[in-house]
C-alpha cells in the first residue's frame, strides 16, 4: 500500500495499492477508543515475527503476547495500534 493523500493536516490519510483498485481511508478523531472496534482489519504479512516487531517498533502491541492463533490453516496474531484499535496480522501462506 502507498499513501495517496493526506488531508486536513493529517486528519485523513488515503492509502491504495500501487496497481490501483483497492483504496482505504483512515480518519483521526480526538476521542479515545471506547468499547469494541466497529471495524476489524486482517492484514496479510509474509513473516509474523518481522511484522510483529515492526508494529511494536511503531508503538503498537501484540495483545496476546506469545499467542499465535490457528484455525483451518489460517495463522494469525491479534495486534493493536498505539490507540488500542485491534487488528490481526495473518500469515500469507494461509
């Protein structure tokens, strides 16, 4: 993914694939997270350990440290960004 645009001094960030197609926009809000996420992303990665280290290096965290989940051939970890928003990283071979 690449950053296509930053709008409103970083309030909105729009990402897209270099080849076109999928675009996704994120909006920064001043309120802290309350309750469960309304949207949950699963991000496909080549290497769970490298992706985990990169996320932690950027201020995120592994919510169930030491636990890698598996179901029907899918292997993933539950992560959170610095604001506590949850997402999964999924091994690409799944």
